C-alpha cells in the first residue's frame, strides 16, 4: 500500500515540472494573394506540405489574423500549387503581396 502511494506522488511532481512558458515572437508577414495556399518546405529534403495554423480566439470588432505554426528548418511560401511554391523557394521569394509600408513617401 505504501509503495502505491509513493508512486502516485512521484507522477504528479513530474507532470508539474514539465509545464513551461511559451512565448510568441513575430518572425515575419506573408500576405497571400487570393486563392493561394501557404506551403511549408523543408530546407534540407525539399519536402512540401500545407502549413498548419494555430487556433486563435475570434475578436469581435478587431483585426483577426491567422497564425501559422512556425517550425525551425522550414520555409513558408504562398503559392497556388506545390510546383510553383518550389520555384519561388529556389528564387528566394515568399510569394506574398508586396505592401507599401509608407505610401506617402516618394
């Protein structure tokens, strides 16, 4: 009986130690064109798959942006098809819209 009680206490202590703080950091912006998909490309093997989004709360009356789950060693590119995403990857482009940050400056 005493051995079982000790094992339960050890397990709860381990689960508490494993919690860690998660910090978000802005890596960059990709604003895809209409109909484009965000593709995730492995930098070493060049495997391509669709990027996964993080579920965020919907804010009424505010700006709601989708967040991509960013993983080290991958590049994220906006394109219609996988083939086009790979071409943009080799050119060094991200495929997003070009936004003029300061439209009044000449």
